[in-house]
C-alpha cells in the first residue's frame, strides 16, 4: 500500500505564546516532530527485521503491514525547525510556501490534491501528533470496508503523564451541538456497531470531529477533492487551525469516533500535557 502523509509544521517564538508553536523553547516541538516522523517509519515502513539468534541473521518482519511511505512536511515563510531536526532528512520531503501560518493546513490539502490517483491513503497531521498503533491503517481499512466510504473514522486524541489526577486523557470530547450543527447532522445514522476479535465495538457520530488529523482512502480523497468547496479556505469552524484540519472532512463525510468505552480502538497521541493539566483545575474531575 502507498501512503502519502502531509505534516503542517510551524515554529516562530512569540511573547504571547498562545500555541505550542509560538513558545520560546523549540525543544518540545523538535521532540514532538521527531517522534512523529520516526514513529511513522518504524510502524509502517518496510525497514523492519527480526534477528534470528541461531543464524545470526536479520530477516524481514511485519511485511504484510509495511507500506511505501512518502511524508511531506509543509512549512511557511521559513518559520520552521527542520534544520535542527535530529532525524535523517531522507525520512521526509520539505514543501515550503508563503501562506499565512494559520492556513498551513490548507497548503497540505493542496499537496494531497496534487497526488490524487497515485496513493492508497492520503493523510494530514499536525506536527505534534504521534501514532503508536502498528494496526492503525488496518483498522481504518476494516472500518471503510464495513461502513462504506461515505463514513470516516477519526482517531481519538489523547495526552499522557505519570503525574496529576489522571494519567491518560482523551482531549476532544463533545462540543456543544450548535458548534457543528451548521456543518453536520449527527442525528443521521447516530451509531455504527461492529465486532472485532469477538469484541463488540460502537462508533458514534461525533459532536467533535476534530482530531488535528485525518486519514482518507483513495476513494474518499478523490471525492473530497471533487467538491466545489474543496480548498475554499473556509475558517468558520472554531478558527483557522481547526477549520483546516476538520471542516472539509466534516462537510464531506459522516464522521465517527470510537465510543468513550472503547476510545483506544483508534487513537493518536497529542504531545505534551496542555489539556491533561487542566483536569482538577479548569476542568472538573469525576471519580469512578
């Protein structure tokens, strides 16, 4: 399988520092992007082996789940950290632009569109997201086969820390109905049920389709790119960052996430503890 992944990467220190990409210390951003890149290649690339101790030879491993990866990091106005990135430069390609930083996700869409018909999966990630599940694309493919291409499964984003009230928290819980009502009707086909490894699983139409990423198969990408609103740079969902990552797919597909009872079925790590640290303070904590 051929997979094209685009990553929106931006870093410019600012006194305000509202976003992680604007903090004065670049190390967390470098660490996040490095882990994202190396994780993608380690999980889904073809360079995987198992050491046969008796023969002292390394043989290929996980080849049925390994794929051809092309990763394109999209930047703007030379505001990036790629020259400091502690990973080999051949792990990715660099696409530079002069687009407004908050609209960088739309530049990633333009890159994906330029390759329609050449890949099996078309993906977008913000630069602080890390996949840890080697069966991630197997699960996505299973969902599409069961539910059809008009339905899109989004991963649940989470943060982790050994400190604090909670060690792991999913950070994209329900929004108020009015926030997404202009763009989706969650009453339509509210849930889908399936069974995997003899375990029942439920997928819900989500009131918060945002995950900072999306993963579309070839049919889904072609369908989206053919819509009249594709690349219209509409920023009416929360803000430019959220709109670039989520609004287009929300307009095009019925978006689902695994229910909170099985949130880990498809998940992706958000680097840091910016949301997790709110629990017990700005976010109340409910005991089990």
